[in-house]
């Protein structure tokens, strides 16, 4: 089928939404929102209000203000998550350097014998070279002005400028299990496979936050492993949807508690939810008794 639709003015967008049954109390406010946010970015936040995803007709009593409330809640949630992910990401880089470098040397990430899968090793190394080559960090530029061999700076410089995704792949493909266990134990995890799983899912979540995509009621294909027994305060109710945001929030809260016992993530999240009583927590996978979990108690 050939795409033949033409661009709509803001007024036409309003008329279209009203024609589909969306209640708009203040058309000027709605027009300003569509002008600042865009129609199809907001469409992600009204999808759950559609009675028919083919005709895009809305459920009865659907309001534009409800859609805006979801959007602004999601925006604040992403800011909270991005701050938390920054703390976790920096800590993981530091712990990997701390445990791997003394035993395996400053260039272990360039040593093919340290990789589980050689094909993935080559792919990762090429990506790392590109990411380091693009870096404008002073310590990277100074390194290359002084040293020409080997091709990359030592791990304590290189790991600071590669993406979280590449860091996750490096960790996953590293073949020294005990060293990986040592890093996992720093975060209160019993096995490095859990840390690998959490890193993979966190990378996906971070990318959604960084690219301003919807996070609040998304189904995440990369589901973090949620072991039922953990050394530190954890959850006991595992009836939530594994692909929901709640699973990721549990992992983030646990991770942060291992990094900094005085972190404010749980309190900040509860405050955000308190300020947004219209948000349906079930759409994020929260079980009804989540507040009774030790993990979520201050």
C-alpha cells in the first residue's frame, strides 16, 4: 500500500482526536501541547485509551488531560531513572576495573583468550575502537598524543568512555567466572549471571530514557532475572509480569542499596507516585501489596 496521507495542522489534529471520541476540555491547551510535544509522541500515551486500535476510536470518557498527565509523569519518571542508572553505570565500570585489571592486566579487553565467544569478541573490539576514537575526553586525547602502542588506552581509561551496552557485552563475554562473581558480589548478587542479566535490561531501559521514549507501561523484551533469594532486602511477591517496568524498578532499588545505603531512590519514587494519583500502577506491573515489601520500605 502506498502512503498517501498528508500532514495535518494542529487544528486538524484536534478535530481528528475529537472525532474519535476524545474529550478535550481546553482546545487551546491541547493545541499548545501538540505543538510542543507532537502528535505521534503523545500517541504512545493514549494507545491504552483506544477501544479499537484499527479505527483508533477512544474508550468512553477518555480525556486529553489524562493523556498529558501520563506524559508528564513518564517524563519525570525517566529523569528519576536516568539519575539512578548513572549511579549504577559508574559503579559497575569502577568495580569491573577494580577486579579485572589487577589479575588480567590493563588490556584484558583486547585479549581474545579472555573471551567466551571469539566472534563476539572481534565485533565488540571493533565497536570499542570506534567509541574510543570518537571520544573528546582530555585523558583519551592526551593518551593518544603520548602512546601509539597498543591501539587502545588501558582499561581504566577505555571503560570510562565506551557505552553501557558495550560494557555489558564485555562483561558477559569475559571468561574468568570468579572475577565476574567478585563484581556481582559487590552488588549483593549471588551469581554473575544475574549481573549480566541486569546489565542487559538496564542498557535497554537507559536507551529508552536517553531517547525520550515511553517507559511507564512498556513491555520490555529484555527481562532482568529476579532470583527469589537474595542476601539483602528483596521482594517476596513474584506474581508481577516479568516484562513490566516494576521488575526493573526492583532491580534498580536493590542495586542502589548495595552501592549507597543512603540513596533516596525509594523515597523519590514514592513521592513521584504520590504526586500522580491518577497513574494506574498496575500498568507498570506493580502488585497490589508492593508497599509491604522490605525493598520498598524506607
